């Protein structure tokens, strides 16, 4: 269970960083670039959520 907590924390942090990068790309580069980057952030967030659900972890 402890290993799952570490993995979930890493996945969550990666999703947050990707979301921040998507916002930065949308502001600095172009809104279209932000949308493309946001798609990756949504995928990583979904991966984090499903991992927690599969392992019976609370929020």
C-alpha cells in the first residue's frame, strides 16, 4: 500500500505540472497550443484518478 501512495503522489504531481504547463503555453504561445497541452494534462489526470480508484485509495 505504501508503494501505491508514492506512485499516486508522483502521478498527481505530474498531472499538476502538465496542467500548469498547459496554462503557460496557452498564455505565452497561443490558445491553440494551450488546448493541445491541456489534452495531455487531462489524460494524466485521468490516469491518476483511475489509479487511485483501482487501488481503493481515498482522496
